[in-house]
């Protein structure tokens, strides 16, 4: 069988969602930790952003990898969802979960919804920050600062500016809560998708995965709320 | 009769595969706690026949939870509320006088409705035919124990072989996926030396057939394990995936 056929098989699709899902989890975890540098001051945050930018071609390579991961993740997720609708055109009059050991939850049933909102959010987020004032193709002298004699983009100023707006601060918070829901089912699910699960491990991995999702979500939410409520 | 129960049933009626179906509501005034759920349907059918109506078609055979013929969705749960129990072994003592019970067929495009509560599960036969067997050149029977198999492997293989092919896993799955059924057979044979030579072609062919039949993909809701009358674990699905990855590597 060709690789393309294998990857589009029911198991191949899970290989893709599993690998891209875990890859994206690592990405959001690192991104969240990076954001926390703002709590050490605007200069620390700008220096961190500058450090990433200084990676040059390596950064582009990582960004290209991220784009590929996102695209495969989204396309696969949508395919699985569409396939599930086609596989049962007429639903039940009455349907409920039978309970344990089922892992069916609001999280597991809403992966497509939380995922699609995350996708839309991603576009707005990139347009506001990465490609916002002072970013690539959008030079803006008022968003340039100098830290320890080095000229760099004043991303911290942009972050403060955006999160002073309630729509931005609370919209961001809401979407991050959806990320927590996505990861509550997602982290455990990815390991099961990759065949790396045993019954004895399931409750532990499910619990730790949900905690990781919660930690990532709360870590992201800390910054907009701290800025909006003038804590930093 | 002090134990007599009045049970209301809301049942899916559909005259044929292409016909428009609908729910009908019936009352069984003389149900009792000792009846099985299928016996309740029997009593209702006698009632319908006596009043000149079409009885409700439903599948059943052994009525002791071993053949896999029966299977309907009872109040939203495949095989009904009792864990690890096929609906033929569900008893009316779990209900009380005055209850209303909703009864629907398995719903999946790969399991087309034949009539009322009876669905066509031959898609499962085609998945098995794609590779769920061990090819043997028949000769005289081998001596028992000439192929040593560890007790743990034999026990696990037996757990996985317990699948009765009822289809509850598909019915309960939000995606109408047949992963648990398919994985149970793949894992059963992968545990045993007799199954080993064909493991790669088996997993590839069975997984492809599963997709071909129009079942959905698995999203790891694990609802299948919760309704399976044999308690087949989703660890079989993890095993199926590992088997498939090994086959992909050649
Ligand atoms: C950007 C838009 C996104 C969409 C449209 C999306 C969609 C989905 C869908 C539909 C699933 C379920 C797949 C299935 O049913 O098996 C899923 C699973 C998953 N998603 Fe996302 N997602 C998105 C973003 C993310 C992000 C940002 C992360 C990580 C932080 C993530 C991590 C995961 C993980 C770990 C899984 C479990 C994979 C598996 O079950 O094998 N997703 N995603
Ligand atoms: S895996 Fe369980 S629910 Fe599915 S067909 Fe086999 S016995 Fe029925
Ligand atoms: S009739 Fe045989 S399992 Fe229910």
C-alpha cells in the first residue's frame, strides 16, 4: 500500500491527528512559557521575542513546520468529523452515554467546535501580533524600542495596547478556555491514537493530560487579565 | 397479580429499507419483573397480532447473551442500561411500574435498516472475510499443546475473542465507527502464534474494509467499551493501531 493510502486510512488519520496534536501541544506549552516572560518586565519580553527572531532561517523552518502541522491537523480533524456525519445520517431520538469506562464528555464531543474556533482565533491572533504594527511587512517606528543598546521591535507595547481592550482581553481568555476543553480530551486521545495506551495507564494519562491542558490555558490567560486589570 | 407492571414503549417502526420510519407508542399492561426485555417485546407482539397489527421485527436467537443476534438501543444506550449485558439478558426488574422505554434500531449507514428494529450487519461479515481468520492447510489435527502459548497471552486472546459481533459498539459510537469490533479480532489473532504469519496483511485488509463499508473514524470517545456486552477494552484499538503502524513500516 502506498504511504498516501496508509495515511488516509482510519488508522493513518489517527496517526496524523495524534502526531500533529502532540506537536501543537508542545508548541502551545513553549509559547505559553515564553509569554510569561512579560511578568519579568517589558524588556525581558522584547528580548525574548528578539531572541526568537535572531534564529533567522531556523525560525522560518520551525514556522514552516508549524504551518504544516496546523494544516494537517485541521484538514484531518475536519475529515474525521465529516466522515462521522456521513456514517450516521439519521441520529437517535434518545441518546446518552453509558458512563464509565466511556471517555465521552463535552470535551470529546466538541473537538470540532473548539478546534474551529481555535483556527479562526489563530488567524486573528497572527494578524494582530506577528503581522501587527512593527511586524514583518508592517514597519512602524512607534513600535521600535531599544534594550541594552540594541534596537528591536516593541512587541510588549503592542501586547499592552491590545489587552487594554476588554474585547481582546476577554475574547482571548474565552478562547483559551476552549483550548483547555480541546486538550482535556486531546492529550489522552493523542496517546491512544498512537497506540501508546494500556487500560491501566488510561486514567493517569487522562488526568495528567487534562491538568497539562489546564496549566497551558491558565498560563495563557494570566497575561491578558494581568494587563487588563493593571497588575502589570 | 401484585407484581404486574404497566410499561409504555416508544418503538421505531419502519416497514422496509426504503420506507419512512416513525415512532409508535404502545402500552403493555401485563409486564412483570421476571420478564426479559425481549420477552416484553414478545408480549407486546402477541398483543399486536391479536389486534390484527404487524408485530415488531427484532433480531434474537440464543437469548442468553452469547450469540450476538439481539441488539437495540434502549433509552439511548445500546443494549440498555445494564453494563456488560446484551439486551436479551436485560430484565424488567430494572424498571418500575409506569416507566416509558424508548426503543430504536442501531443507527449507522453501514447497518441499513431492514425492518423495524432489524438492521443488516453483513458489513461485519465482510470485515472478517477481509482477514479475520487464520489460513490453514487442513491436515490431521495437531497434538494439543504442541504450540506453547503463554497463559497470559492465551487469556488475553480469549478476552478479545469474546466479541459476539452484535454491533453495539457501532451503534453507541458518536462516529458510528466499527473500530472496537475490528480491533477485537485483530488483537485476538495478534496474540497467538497461529495468527502471527498473516498479521500484516490482516490488519491492512481489515482496516481498509472497515473504511470501505462506510463506518466512521474513531475519535477515542471510548463509548464502545462502555456498551460492549463482552466488555472488550479499547486497548484492542491501541493494539490494532500498533499492528497497522508495523504493517506500514513493511
Ligand atoms: C487550529 C484549529 C484546530 C482544529 C480545527 C482542531 C481540530 C481537532 C479535531 C476535530 C480533533 C479531533 C480529531 C478526532 O476526532 O480524532 C482534534 C484533536 C486534537 N487536537 Fe486539535 N484542532 C485545532 C487546534 C489544536 C491545537 C492548537 C492543539 C494543541 C494545542 C490541538 C491539539 C489536539 C490534540 C492533542 C488532539 C488529539 C489528537 C488525537 O485524538 O489523536 N488542536 N483537533
Ligand atoms: S466489540 Fe463488543 S459491542 Fe462490538 S460487536 Fe463485539 S461484542 Fe458487540
Ligand atoms: S439473543 Fe443471543 S446474545 Fe441476545
